[in-house]
């Protein structure tokens, strides 16, 4: 009977960040947020208008296509701002990397890698979709 009582006190620890080792820049690590329901709602509402505008503008002439490209880049930046929590092992122009310096002057290969990790965290697994 003692074993039954000890199971009642067991707790589960949930980490809201997922750390990745960069494949494109050895020694660089970054932490991406895991999405909760509320965070998914907030992110979706933030990108909804830009995404709708992007689809509408794709069919237009050159100025509208440039606007569509801008909208796409802004959506990518929103993903980064929302999802990237920490970055370590990288200096940009001699200073520790931050979200701002990564977006302004950082290596685009790393940005793409981080975006892929953020989007992977946002995708629901098959088991999560069933629930």
C-alpha cells in the first residue's frame, strides 16, 4: 500500500523551451518556445492579417508583388520574435547575439534553421491532432 501513496506525490516537469544545436554553425545553440494553446491563438492572430494580405497581393503587378514579398518577410520576423527565446555561442560583430542583431546582421542560414525549428514546434504531431 505504501507504493500507491508514493505515486500520488510524483510530479511531472514540463519545459516550455526546446534547445537545438545549430547544424549550420557548430557551437551555436538556440532555444525555441513550445506553443501552448493561448500562444497559438496569439501568434495566429498576429500573422493572420499579413498572411491574408500576402495571398491577395501575390496575383498583382510588380509593386503589389513587392508588397507581398515584404508581407512574407514580416511574417517570418513575427515567427522569430515569437519563437526564439535564447541564443548562445554566437557573437555578431563582437557582441553576443540577440534577436535584434540576428535579424539585422546575422547569418541567414541560422535564421532559416531557427524558423524551421519554430515551425516544427508549432506543428501538432499525429497523436496531438487525435486528442
